[in-house]
């Protein structure tokens, strides 16, 4: 699959880039080289390679869920700027 100048012109239009003729020619050449490089990856045999969900060997970085004591209502409301006996008081948002 060869990249044409028209392809680069269309992508530059979609990206809202205003490229000069020299820039279009240069970008066509550079992007064609990048695509050729990516096509080289198709030549690599990956049949024995397991699919990865992550590049690093990380299994589970989350802590286990453990039931613990929670704050009492009084402790939770202790530093509230506005409150009543049971709840935080906040301005109405309409």
C-alpha cells in the first residue's frame, strides 16, 4: 500500500493543517517511510507469542477488599462547615 500525496493532503485537511507544497512532499515521503517500517513488523513470526494486556509483568496492583471499621457519624461530620445532627448541609443546586 503506497501513500500518495492526495492521501497526505486529505489527512492534513482532516487535521486542519495548512501545509505548503514543499511540506506536503516532505510529509508524503516521511509518512511513506514510517508505513514501510510498520509493514516490516508484519514479517515477524508471532505465532508463539502470547497476547499481552500490559507490557509489564504486573498481575494485580489493587489491594484486597477487607471489611474494616468505618467512621462514626459524629467523626465524619466533625469538620463539616455546615451540618445538622445527621447530614452534611450543602447549598441547593438547581
